[in-house]
C-alpha cells in the first residue's frame, strides 16, 4: 500500500505553535499551515491567492503541486515546502512599508519602492496629483519616479528618482 501523505504533509502547525515565529521561520518550516494562522506575518491576500489559484487551474496544472495551496472544506491549507518559493517569487509585495515614525524628509532619504498612497501621507503632494503627473509624463518612472505596476495594480514610487524630482521642483 502506498502512502497517501508526503513527509512534509504529516505535521500541521497551529497558531499556538507559530505565534512567535517571524516570516523566515514560517517559510522555512516544512509542514502544513492554515492561512488564517500565518496571514498576519506573511501579509497574505486571500483574494490574490485565489486569483493565482484560478490561473494555475486554467492552465491545467494542480495548484497543490505548483503553489502549495488548497481549500479544504472552509479552510485554506498551505503546504510550506511548495508555497515558500512560490510566495517569494509571486506574492511578496514589491514595495517597502512606510515607517509610521518617519517624516517627509526621512522618507525622501530612503531607497527602494514605496506605495504612492503611503508616500503622499507624508509629503505635500496628493496621490491624485502624482498619478496625473505619471500619466502625462512619457517615461514617468525614469523622470519622476512614479509609475503604475500592472502586477500590483497600484502606483509605486521609486524613491531614488522621486526624491531628486521633489528636490528640483520644491526648491
């Protein structure tokens, strides 16, 4: 008789087991997790996961083997040995969070990508103004550092370019 479960499917990690774990510890542990138990740490978006799941099914692939996710009755189950690499490649947000302790100057000194709506909470430009500038500027990503990311479905700010643009236009 052959085994039904693979080795990494034999342990179910509960919220009590992993409540103090960080993102790397969760992604590195070979076992099954319920999405609700790790949703906060990994910042999982179930709508996005469901969308990826539907795309995989439409291609004729098995989502349990491709991304390590399945809905078992009413619970989302995650097989971490398969999900971790998929998560790192497809589901990790491309942007950094804006620290709530920063002011506008500290934000402009940062590097990396940030979400436009988060950036505009700390500077004297509205998100509407910046989206308009990005839409009318050819090569907006290179000139002002604001662009729409089609994968994320939101406007992002490349802070290295954007801070120079603000410096030129504010002074």
